[in-house]
C-alpha cells in the first residue's frame, strides 16, 4: 500500500495543478492514515 501511495504521489507531482483538487488531499490523507494504522498494528504485535 505504501509503495502504491508513493508511486501515485510521484506521478501526481509531475502535474502541480492536481494538488488543487480536494479529492487528492482526501486520498493522500486516507492512504497515509491507512499506512500509519497498519504500521502501528504490526508494531503492537511485535511488542505484545
């Protein structure tokens, strides 16, 4: 998931106008939160 998000961000960075779209902001936020929650769950499993 993280690689897909980074790949999409890399492609989007070629078009600066895309950052004006609210849907892009939401997608980046949701993707980032998904990666964070997944990483925290793995960390919790490792520590528990």
